[in-house]
């Protein structure tokens, strides 16, 4: 079995990699939809929209509500509900361990996410996480599945293209995995949403249950 290359840099997705925020996001979409459409929201379309930008998700729900022109307003309202709710999502396994490892080894790392920067920042503060570099969907010209978020983050961290083959990207969604694959860096899938087969079909070169198992492998090198 191939082992992870020892990293020059490590790039992380946020939702499903650092935190389990599914309930937070669903609750915010539900309450925002109720306020705007005065009706109950439909189930979240996981198979088609998991990991996609909030713009696309808002369009889906607004279309379900019968007025796609309200998508932008729904998206804005959802972000307000998400921030104002004040309930931090649950931290996933291995985050603090891999952070400590990267700091000790002086390895650059950061977050590139299709969530909004304000949500990421609030969560980092609430959970006392040691992330100084994080970028949300509002920081990119195009969201994932475009590789632009990861290329932008890599550039910000000073990662040269010649080091892309030793730059790890941790992702859990198929949308994010496609972005990682197309960046030219090393896509690593986590089994928090999808199967090993699904992740590999979308570009994952390595698979771990969570960041904890990835950290355990890296720490032995």
C-alpha cells in the first residue's frame, strides 16, 4: 500500500473534514426558508449538492419554493441564521493532533472551503482551533469543483508548483475531491460522507476514515 508523501504543505476543506456541521447548515437553511417562503423546506439533495457552493444550494431550494429569483435573498438569510445561531459544530477526530504535528514540523497549512469565511472564522474561535489561514467561498472567483480555491490557498501559503506533488489536500465531498484532483496536488479522501469507491472515482489517491488516521501515518514517517 502506498503511503502519504511527507507534506510540503497541507490544505484542508472545512465541513466534513475539520467539523461535522451538517446539522448547523440544515437548521439554518430550514429556518431561512421558512422565513422567506413561509413553508417547510424539502430534504437536502445530498447526492447532487453535497459540498457545492451555497449559491447553488440556494438556487435548488428557491426553485423548490417556486421562485428561483429569491435564491440570493435565501442565501443571504441562511448565512445570517447560521452566524446568529451561535451553536458551534462538532470537531472531527484528529484535527488537534494533525495541527500540532504540522506546527511542530513547520509545515504550512490552511483551509479552503465552499462555506463562507465568517462561518469558518466563528467556528475556529468557538472551538479554539489553531488555524491562522482560512478562506471561504466569498474569497474565490469560482467555488469548488473549480480548483481555484485550492490554487489560491496554495499561492497564499507560498507553495510553489514544483511542490504540488507533496502538497496534501484533505476532502470529504465529491465536489471537493474533483477540485483537489484538478489542482495538481495530492487528493486525500476522508470517509465522513462518501464511500472509498466514490471518492476514488472522483480523484482520491489516498483514503482515511478521518484526519486522525492520516495523522497517525504521517507521525510515523
